[in-house]
C-alpha cells in the first residue's frame, strides 16, 4: 500500500531548510583542512611525548634511585615532595626554559644560537650520567622524529640533527624537542605542557615501581602535581635566559652518587 504524501511545506519551513543548508564545498573544505592539520599536529605531539616513544627515557631515574637507596624518598609523602621539587627547579629552569629558547631560535632560523644554547645546557648538566642521558635520548629522538616532517621542515631538521650517530649525539633532548616542534608548527604552550606532563608521569611511574608505591598513590601524586605543572609552564614562558640551568645542588649530588651505587636498576 503506497504511503500518503505528506502535507506541503510551509514557506517558513522551506526558508528554514534553505538557510540551514551545508556551507559551500570550498569553505567547508578549507575549514576542515585547517582543523585536520591542527588535530594531526596535536596527535603527532602526543606521540613523541608518549612514554613508549623509543628514546630510552624509561632507562633513567635521574638520581631518584639514589634518593630511594638512601631512604630519603621512602613513601608517598616523600615521593610527593621529590616530584614537586623536580617540577619547581630542574624541569622548569633547565628542561622547559631550554626548550622554549631552542624553539624560539629555531623558529627564527638562528641555528648558531641553537648551538650556543645547547652548549650552555650541556655545561649546566654537571653529572656526567644526566648529560650523557640527554644526548643519547636526543640522538634517538632526532633519528625517529625526522621522518615525521616533510618539505623544508624535514630538510632543516635533518641539517640540524646531522646524518651520523656522532652528529646526532651532540644535542640536548629538550633542545631537540624544541627545534622539532618549531619546524612542525607546534606552539610553545602546548609543547611545554605536553612534555612536562610526560616527564612528571614517568617520574611518578619510577616512584611506584622503585619505592614502591601503590598505583593509586602514584595517580594521586600525579593529580596533585597539576597546579605545579601549570605554574612551571608559566614561569618557563616568562623566565629570563639568565635563569637557564637553575637547579638544586642536592639533585646534582644524588646523580653523581648514582655512578658509584653498588647495584643499579637505572642508567642514571
């Protein structure tokens, strides 16, 4: 049985349909393309900051293992204090500030300044283990992340990173991230936030595994660190270059002591 035809559309309904029709294809395509490119950059940044990105970060505790063996970091409260101090000092004024300066220099095409900044960053890392760790992770990052760029950006990053292991091994990992992100068109704020969160998350995982702590305690420490992370990014964005390398002697001391520990699970 055939369906009865519906009532004719009123002028108001017809006008409504006309005014809510899809945008012209050209406009829709342009908007969609911009949104897609932004989403692709965000996903790419998430990938390179992920804990499973193969730069070897999981092999390093950056002195935490010494703190644990000495009994200084021994429970949830002391682990929370350790994470907070790491965020306030070395992560803010060495890692994030250095990354920001490298990003700005690369965006301006000032490669001599990038090289000078990396020399300062290397000198600021007093413990040999942490300096070597940064260089090794930078080498692996450069080798892997170079393939994520195209065109002039890929050419510029290849020239920066070098073609041999020795050339790639002269960089600092935070500078390499800053240079790569600038060439990829990734903004500073999102870069610093994503990178910092990855570093803090990895630090908390090391505390959970090595202290040890419960998974719930680890997540509570990570959640409680959010205000400190926000403040760290704000400070890194506004800090003077003269603050680069500001740290705490205790962190450097524990990293140096790590070289002679009787037994070690981590490379630093």
